């Protein structure tokens, strides 16, 4: 994870925003798809507009909230539900919770959506739809290289399933546009939904 992502993960003290309504914006996609990069870019823009924002980066959550969990389907589901619970808690208290987390299984993401719906909390699902061929070249954390070398297995989208959302609120093809353009598209969606 980049230093900038690390910084945003701890900055929750921004001033009250022009829109005090919280929301969870879940960015799902393959490893190295650009989820965290887009979330950090959007977070900076939202903060500059006076919104309270928290980036719940999947790697940080695994390190602290989900330490001890593996990568079985059950453990991945548990991890996603924990993150979803924290995101809804933040969002219900007026924070824009940006969640760049792979969350490979449809039923896990749907359970998070239903939790938000039952609490009356805004929830948007964004698919960062970067092809695996592009992700493996980016290979931000070296995971694709390790998988290819036989050092790890169970890499989402390669030798472990990734169930892409069929009807996300927004699909971003980050490989065809800049980070700024991707964040702007997501900001436009928030504006359209009365959340920015």
C-alpha cells in the first residue's frame, strides 16, 4: 500500500461537509485493478469539499481487524462482513466510507448491501473493471509474479474465483482513463445520488 493510502486511512477529522449524509462506496475489483488509487484520489477531492471521509483499505483491515483470517471462501466472507459492518457504522454517522476491497464473492457483497439497506444507509457498489492481463502487468504488490512462480496460490482472478458484479452502480474501466478521470466519474455518481 502506498504512503498516501496509509495517510488517508487514518485521517477522519475533516470538517463537516456540505453534505452531512454518510455513504459507503465499495470499490471491488481484482488485485492491482486501481481500487485504492481511485479511492485515495476521490477522498482528497471530497475532503477539499468539506466532507468527512475514511478510506478502509483492505490490506490495513486484514492487518488489524481481520488478523488471523486466511483466504478460504469462509474467511474471505468473514473479512468482507467485518469491513461492511465498520463501513456502515461510519456511514451512518455522516462519513463517506470509501472501501477499496476485492470482495470476490457476490453473496458476500450482497450481504453488505442488505445490511446497509436494513439500516437505511446509502451504499454504492463500484466495479473497477480492469482486465487481469493489465492487473498482472501493474502487479503493485508482486502477487501475480509470486503466483506465476508457484510461491502462492489462491490469487483472486487467476487461480481463485472473482465474481464480477452484474449490475454495479458504476463500472470504471481504469485501464482506459486516468486516475483523475476515474475519480471524477465516481464523484459524478455521488453528485447524481445527492451524496456529494
